[in-house]
């Protein structure tokens, strides 16, 4: 009895085979729809010659439509090359070579003492303007003042000896006229005058040396420019050259340069050397101010290349630099072609 009930329940759960068949027509319709959509997408995405021109509708102040045509670049065969970035406001069509470098001062002057001494006063700081002959540093001059006073005393003694020798010589000449003194005595007196004059000249030389050393304790700026760096402090010991090692006394006091005399230092590859020559006109664009452009020319080409880098150093003189050009910042140099060299 139980088996019959179970078999009846199993029959109720079975699905009629006719119901298992799915209609095939809707499935084919789905496939056709997918193929149609794909074909339409490919058709509209395929590039055509008419796509090189596109119309853009803009609205002016009179609310009328203005049609602006813009031309898209036509693809060309061959490997793609990266475009060269041009600075705003400049035209690099006439540039035969573009190289990056660094802005430098044409001359950086580090003022050093001529002898070992102690700094007593510094009258400038970093960034201060200086003029030619301006006193910027004072060294301890006590020792050199004492030596100068000593030599001044010797100089006075030498002058007195010369005067005495001349007086003695004049007396002997007068006595020789009366036959009181001999010719030998006159000659000896004349030689004493010459010896005193020679000693005076020697002392005068020593005096000039002492005076020069005293003047050297006053450090003056040799140019009109600006202080780039302050290298010492008051009461610090300085020497004219290093004893060796980094722990010795300072060898320089301050560094100065002319901010109106700037160059760009670049390293050229060997393959680009044929494009550069002395006096060639250039265009300088500082990286910090891309909208600024300055005229320049090739002022220096190194006589020797760097074998490790395979480069040659070139310096480009900047004409009329202004406050926007800061030394040690990078700049882009465009070497111009078909230009006459600057004399």
C-alpha cells in the first residue's frame, strides 16, 4: 500500500516531455538583434575621410549660430613620433636643435684673503647688492699696523742718515778747496752719501710692503653685482688656501657675481655638434617661466669633450637678462638655423 502511494507521488512530480521543449524562434531573434547592434557600432566607428572636418556650433552675443570648422590631423603611415612641446608665445619652426641646460653666472668670484687672519667685520649678507670698490669685509689689522709703525721709524732714521751724510760731504768739499782735507776724505764722504741713500730706498720698500699688507686687511668688491653667498662669520679664522681636508679654516669670505651677465650651460651630444657653431643665435626659455623668452648666442664651445658622457659643453650668452632669470635653474635653449653669426 505504501509503495503504491509513493509511485503515485513520483508520477505527479514528473514533467511532461512535451513541456521540456523550448521554442526556438525567440532564441534566433536574440542572435539576430546582437549581430545587428554590433554591425551598426562597427559602421559608425570606422574612420572616414569626412571625419577630418567637424562643425562646432557656438553662440555669439547676437544669439546667432556661428559655424567653426576645425581640421583633425590625418593619420600617416609609419612609426609614431612624440611631438615637441613648444613654449607659449614662441615659434620653434626655425629651431634646428632644442636642448635643456642650467642658467649660470658667467663669472662667480669668491673673495679670499691674501694671508691668514681673523674676520672682525662683515658688512653684507646674502642677496645684498655691491658696487665696485665697496668695503665688504674687514680683517684684524693690529699686527700689520704695528709693523707699519716700526718701518716708519726705520724710514725716518734712514732719511736722517742721508741728510747727515750730505752735510758731511758738503763740509769736506769746502775744506778740500783750502787744501785742509785730502781727495780721499772727499771720496769717502761721497760714498757715505750713496750708502745712506741706498739704505733709505731699502727701508722705503719695506714701508710699502707693510702698507700693502695693512690695506689687504680691507676686502673690497671687485665688481658691481650681488652677494651670492656669505661663507664666513665674524671672529672666524680664514686662510688664503686650504690646508687639506674639510675641517680646516675657511678659504673664501663671500661669493659675488653680476646678475646682468648670465649664460646657459648645456651638454650637447656628439650627434648634434654639427648643428651648433660660435655666434649662433639662440632663444632661451626658462622652465620656471614658460611664457618668457630671451635672445642669446653661442659664446663658448669647450675645446675638449667628456668621453664618459659623450658630450661637449656649450655656453649660451643671454642678452638683456632680467629678474626672472635665476642662476642654477633650468632653461630650454633653441639653437636657430639660417641665421648670421653674432660678431
